[in-house]
């Protein structure tokens, strides 16, 4: 059974190993994971089945805004709806903590991630030209956002 929980200190090694597996050569800065553990400008949630880590997401937080910095699922756990469940859970938790606006950026070529964000209610809001480096040249970043409507009481999904 899938469980969705906040990042705990005992999870740090497994999360960093999964991050390295999913983003070979582009491991995320360790300080962000520590910020999430300390509740200092970041928050992270994990998806597990039993003791097996299947995925994670990491957000930075400032006032009533949060930015999705990283989301990943283990290769063997993809295409099972885990990332969507994890993202929806994180969005609900962030909203309960006062977050009203969510942001992210994604490679223009990452169609699977874009589909995930659309399914979770995010909308493309802009583009950063030549943002990501490639082996040869650069690639645009697409900007996505999700806002809480004025009186609806939930993030717009």
C-alpha cells in the first residue's frame, strides 16, 4: 500500500541515492534536503510501499509561495500514478500550511513531466529561453504555475 509522508532524517541517504539514480550527474544540492528536514524554507514528501522508497518531491517555500524544485519516481515505479499522488499530496499539505501560489520550471523536452503537471492542475505561464544546458547548445525551460482561487479554499487543480 502506498504511503505518503514527510521527509525524515533517516530517509536522507535513500532519497539522495534515488535522486542520483533518477538524475545521473545532476544530484540536487544536499543543503535543500537539510532545509526540508529543518522546516527552513523547504519541504519534502516521500512515496513508499512498505520500506521501499518509490519517489519524492521537494519544494522551496517563501511566505505564501512554493516552487517545485524536484520530483522523481524510481524507474521501476513509473507509470503507476505515484508521482501524481505525491504531487497532489504535497500540494494539499502546502495549502494547509498557507501556500497560495505554486511555481515550477521544466525542460521543454520533458513531455512526461509536463503531462503530470497538467493532470495536477498546473498551467504553463511562460518560457525561459536557453535556460538548460545541453551537450551541444541549450534548451528552453517552460514555466508552470498553480494558484489558489480567491474564495474556493483549495489550490486550483
